[in-house]
C-alpha cells in the first residue's frame, strides 16, 4: 500500500517538475537558445544537450574556454555550469546564472526531455 502511494505521488510530481523546467527555460534561456537542431539567436542548440559532448553542437562557434572542457553534459556538470558559467569555464561567453538549486534541477530535468 505504501509503495503504491509513493508511485502515485511520483507520477503526479514528476510531470509538474518538467513543466516548471519548460517555463523556466522559456523565461530565462529561450532568448539565446533553441531546442531544435538549429542554433539559437545567440547560443548553441540545446536539443539533446544532456549526454552530448561539451561544446558539441555542430556548427556553433564556441568560446575557447568552453571548448577546453572535456566530457559530456550530465546532471553534475550542468548544475555547476548553471550555478556559475564563468567559474565552470573561464573565458566562456555565457553569463546567465541560475541561483536556486530547485530551478537548476527543474531546468536539467526539462533539458533531458528535449532530445
Ligand atoms: C544571453 C544569452 C544566453 C542566455 C539567456 C542563456 N545562454 Fe546558455 N549559452 C549562451 C552562449 C553564448 C553559450 C556558449 C558559451 C561558450 O561558447 O562559452 C551558451 C552555452 C550553454 C550551454 C552549453 C551547451 C553546449 O553545447 O556545450 C548550456 C547547457 C546552456 N548554455 C544552458 C543554458 C540554460 C539552461 C539557460 C537558461 C537558464 C541559458 N543557457 C541561458 C548564451 C546564453
């Protein structure tokens, strides 16, 4: 019974979380980014960014700072980048910070849905 309740709560809670992420994305990220194949007006495409190589969107001219980073984007490095992009990649050209941990988690959950 308790397990059923937890599963039901998770099913209700998770889509709400992803929706918050979409709203945050539209308010704070969409001015520069896109979630289609094409780059956004001022930043790389974020379609499929989770699991993609850092600075890996084809055809986008990244800063030397971000290109110097190795690895793929996942929960931990996205959280660190969104907390303070200049601290994550000195010399990078994104300056938007997301101060609240809950907002960063919701944005990352949303980015996982834009494949
Ligand atoms: C004012 C424009 C602007 C806004 C707003 C913005 N970004 Fe960016 N973003 C950039 C630029 C420019 C880059 C490329 C950075 C570089 O090359 O150093 C970037 C890079 C990124 C990357 C790395 C992508 C890759 O392919 O490696 C992620 C992830 C990202 N932004 C997420 C976000 C999120 C999430 C938001 C909203 C909270 C956001 N950005 C808001 C301009 C912006």
